[in-house]
C-alpha cells in the first residue's frame, strides 16, 4: 500500500509505504477443529522513519460445515510472539517485543475444487516492551481482510 496526499504525507511531503504478509497453514485434527501456525511480516516507511516487524505463533480454530458446504464459517484464535524494530531516523531506533493475541471470525466461500475466497474480521491485542528502557506499550487493531485459501479435503472413510 502506498498512501499520499495531504492526509497521509508527513511535513516533508513523504508518502507512506506499507507491506504486510500473513501466511497461515492449518490442519484439521478432528472433524471441524483445526490447529496450525502463522507468520506475519510487516514493514512501513515514511521519509527517514521506518519499522519492520515479525510475528510467529500457533493458532487454533473451529470451522462450521464440511467439504460439500457452499460456505464455511469459522472462528480462529492465534497467539504470536511479536518483535518490532523502529528506526526514527537520525540514528535513533528501538526494539520492542512481546505478544499479539488475534481473534478472527470469517467465512470461506469455495469457488473451485481446491480454492476459496476468505472474508474475515479480526481483533488483535498487542503488548510490547522496549528492549532498552523496559517501557511497555499496548494497542489493538480491528481489521477486515479478503484473501484466497487452498482447500484440501480428505475423503471420509
């Protein structure tokens, strides 16, 4: 994402560039209940300031429906270890680490045999601590996401 104009540029006219990748893999361990893991890679830059972050951890969830369903609603919970490096420019930087608890509610719409569209609303709660000062900070994120998922179903025995 690249954001510009009066609303998003800083005082020097620098645009904001943001990249966020969040691959997740899950495996059903019983009917409708899955466990898995995910990673989040995020980066943002504006002028001389930037940050990059990585989160990694397990998640679990419950999916309603099955291989013949036209829609697959789900609930999801993830707990990630999160590390963020912030560079404020002019040699100033900070490293934060802590936890991110992510809750998700969504639906997968199968569009082909092994491909589906996913629509998800999420809520994240982050608690991070500065490595050098031990200062803590917390925040939350509300999000809406759209994506593509691979669907691999085993036949019932």
